[in-house]
């Protein structure tokens, strides 16, 4: 698939010129890697796009979240730590572009995990960054990682072998895609799994009920009587629970046996 990758270099106009529509026209954002342009920043300030930015300097002095607060929306997090206008004007556009989601509904603990952990570590994001730099014996800049994310990152580095020329192209690129779109990656994965011979894909399969197999508790019986020797999930630390605890909307169509999640 390496031959089907289309690269967009960091120096390409499409990568350097980024815009936000505010309030009634396109506003060009500073280009990544370029030196700040005072007049450009002043223009953005006059437009109102950067309203609330000075309040970011007060973040170290804001009250730390309560221990009882286990999660909140991205919008609430930015409003609490910085200023609501930064969320409405800037973060909303970024999150819509990446996740096509509302910042007042997206999880801050999940999508802003670094900032969330830093606040929990030292009471503020800035103080947390200073704290981990002071406590590490390394000379390089360090950052917090969830243990699971770090294990996944290490596994990818060990298992995925990239050609040096291909890696160099990736390092020079701001983004990439495939000739037939990102769906090409999914179809290649499906083809690879099918060629293994031990994976069976079931599409448009209506599952009315399921249960753990009586003969083998590691297998799952669906209404068709088919037993699956294993069930793979993209979420860590899953345990099966009784079908009575699994609540699904009516007429739900699943392509694999459903399962409930217990943390």
C-alpha cells in the first residue's frame, strides 16, 4: 500500500494555509513552523477570533477541579481553565474538523487527556508541565502518557517496519491519504484478515440474543447456533455480563455478537 499513498508536504500551500470562518469571513491562521507575524496576530485580534486569549495566562492561578469530577466536556474544561470564548471560537472549529463533534458533548478526559492529567498532577496544566520536567532525570522534554497508550505505541514501533525512504516522506508530510481514500486502508486490513483463513466476517447479521457457551465458557453462542472461538474488541479490560444487563435500542443490527462492558 505504500505505493498508493499521496503525501502533502509541510511546505505545501494546502498544509500551510488554514482558515477559520469567523465571524462572517475566512480568517487565515498562522502557519505551523513559521515565525509569528505581529501584524497577522493583530489582525486576528481585531477580528475577535482571539478574544479571551490573555486569560490563558491566568490558568496557573485557577482553582483545581474537585476530586469528585471524573470527566467533563471539552467546552466546560476550556471554560474552567482558560476562557469560554477560546472554546467557542477556536477549539470548536478544531474539534469539528477532527471529530465532527460538539465540544460541549465530547469528553475532555478522553480527547484532552494530557491536559487533564497535568491538572490532576499539579493543580494546573502549566504547573504540571513544569513539575514533570523538573522531576525527570532526562535532558529531553518529557510528557505524560497513559500506560496503555505507551504500550500500544511501543508495540507499533516494534511490529511495524517501514522503509527508510517511506519514513522520510512521512516525516516531511503534514498529512497523507490514499489514492482511493482512507477506506483503502480498511479494505486492505479486511483482505489481509480474510487471507489468514481463521477470520469470518458476518455482515448485515441480525443478532437477537447471545450467551456464553455451556460447553466452553470462552466461546459465545448466538441465536444461529454458531460458536465463536474468540471475540476481539477495541476496548481494553472487557468482561461479559448477562444479556439482561445489556441494553440495546430496538431493531439494532450488529455484525458480531454483542457484549457489555464492565470496568
